[in-house]
C-alpha cells in the first residue's frame, strides 16, 4: 500500500500505516441509538474526553440527527447545541474535533470554536457556501454519499449499480471540490452506509470498497449500531449490534477502509489495532 495521507489542520495522518477511529458524539435528543444521552453539554464533554482515553483519533460532534425520517433543525438551534460542547472539548482533548453538519454557518462557527474537520452528509450540496468555506479555512472535509434526504432516504432507494454510481459521485465531488479551491489532500469520502441504501446496497458497497476510492483519498466508513446489522444478526436489540460493528471494523480495515466512525470507541479501537498488527 502506498502512503495514504490525510491533511487535518497542521497534522498529516498516514492512514496506510494507522487507521483512525472517529468517535460519534451526538448532541441531539433524537439520534437513532444515543439520542438525548449526551444532549446536556457537560455530559457530552465528559463523553468526548472518555473517547480520547479509549482510543479515539477524532471526535465527531453533531447537533442534528440524520437518522431515517429525521426532521431538520434550524441553524440557531444547531449552533446552540454544538458550539459550547466544541469550545469546552477543545480545552480538554488533544485529538482533532470534527463537526457533523451540512450548514456552512454551523461549520464556520465550529471551526472558530476549535474544530478541524467538516463532516458533511450532503457532500456540500445542501449549502452552496460549504465548499468555499472549506477552501478558505483550509479545513479537512469528509464528503458523504446520500440518496435523497434523511426524511425520505429509506422509502424506496434504488440504483442501477450502486458501487458504480457511488464511485462516480465521488469523482464528481472530488473535481468540484478541487475546482472550488479545496486542497485535495484534505478530502476524504464516505459511502454513506444506510443513507438511501437497502441491505443489499450496503453489502455491495462494503464488499467493494476499493472500487470507490478516488485519487487515493481516504475512505471513511460508518456502520456502527446501524439497523442493517440487526437484519444480519437476527436481533432487534441495539446492544446486539456491537459485535457485528466490531467484526466489520476488522474486516473493513483489511478491505481498505481508513477511518471508522463508531459509537463504541474502546472495542472498535482494540479490533482495529489488532488487525493492523497482524496484517
């Protein structure tokens, strides 16, 4: 494997040598598996600090649920939720903080508060100012594929060839980002598992990760606690999605994934490091 570098602020991570765990910190009342658990800022900051201790390389703070059927949140409400958490967390942790948002105003305020990565589930399509902001601020960016929008994305997702279409979307967004002045070394791509995809779409993407890679940019994968795991595991309990998530972290690292967006940091970090030792 050639060196796969991702520029995050003044750091450059070599993901060919060491994958990254991105800990999910939802500051929301309605996220699908941990809604309201860390809605209070103090609890959120404490959880973020714990994630660093457990092996997280990035903490991804989000103030708007993107679960299937989720309703949008106003800019002011999203700012109210995430900015105090990022400010306090920045003073407590040494690892990069990511802002999970599709709004440029929220992303800008989060960068001012100490975030170093913009994680946009709409890949810059929801807010025409997002790419220019990323270019001006020279921030790292995760661009995700999503068919439709959270409220409707799981009603009837359809593709001719999901792997080809997601890869083509990544190529288009890469070109658009670079044309807008974004440093290609700051870009990473997420196939958006569960975002406008059926079980079979998800499995096809996970089986063919390397076909999705664009210009040797990092691939971010988020399967943690997602509902398609219960179909595979035969259980309706969210707690029973942990073992399948950990298993996928291990196998997907071997298949080329670079960054793993997870809720359960300790277990997934352990799996990732063991795989890297024996690969």
